[in-house]
C-alpha cells in the first residue's frame, strides 16, 4: 500500500547419466543372440527416464517465500510477493509499463512491511527513495515498538493513468484493501477503508524507476467499480 495509506490502514484499521556398467563388455559376446538384443534396451532405458524427470522440474513454479507474522494471537503465515501485478490502462507504451511494474515492486515491499517483515528483508530499498524510504523505515520502527501489524489478503491494484515526463512519472492507481485490519498491542484491530486511490511519484535513477512519494487521491469512491 502507498505510504499515505499508512494512515488509512492504521486508523481505519527465492548429469547426465553414465552408460550402464558392462555395456562395452557385452558387444563381443556372440554366443548368445539374445544378449545383443537386450543391450539396446539397457542403453536406451536411461534416456526416456531422464526426460520425464527433467520436464516436470523445469515446469515447476518457483518456490514462494513465506513469513510468519509477529504480534498475533494465532500463527498466521503469508506468502511474500516480489511484485504485485497491476492491471494497466489501455494502450500504454513500453516506458509507461516499466513505471507501472516499478510501482508494483514498491507495493509488494510495502505490503510485506505492513505484514511485519523487517525493511532490510522486504526489498524496499530497491523500490523506494526518499522521502518515501525514510517514512517507511520510521513506520517499521514504530511498528516494532508498538507491536503493530496489519493482516489481510493480498491487495489488488488497477492503474487508471500513467504520465511519464523525462526522469519523473506519476500514476493514479486504485488499490483494493478489503479485509485489511491493523492493530497494536493491547488494542482492538481497526478495519481499513475498502479502497483508496494512490497517486505516486516515481523517479528514474540509473535506468531504474523508484517510488519517491505517494499521495492519496480524494476520489477513492471511484475505485469500487474496478473491483466488483
């Protein structure tokens, strides 16, 4: 979630096989005609066996990193995402799509921090710069002190617009936070707003887009239609 959504969430809530031994020794054995007939079967058998074992391995999905959330009365394990897929607006350029994907990386790191992952393990330093980065570090430190943690399903994001102007870009994105709660030690958790409009500013540094700042737009009610 966007940095400005901290208030929203808090207040409203990673051999080939060798030939079989004895294969060469059986070639001169002509006394038994059945032996040469059996040898090709022995030679061929490792090849088809290796193929089915390799194919499923190459098709297996990458193992998903998980995290056990702190400060909760019951164990809750969440799956950590490196990037949140964002639905783009129609007809975006390649450059605009790079901005959207960069914001998806930022939101994935921010989601992890809300779940209690330490900043140094969340990837936030690869996705954000100041002032956002400093705010997030302060938020994470305060969360440790107050035993604050958020719970909720993985967020969904729809980008409404994106504008790239040189080394700076802005976009508007609706974020679905239905089912999210935030609480601290000794307090009842508060439910977040179901949707909000995020308006981040990104900057291009050495060919990489970073989320530098984030505002919350006033027209959050317009977001509901994108998640029905």
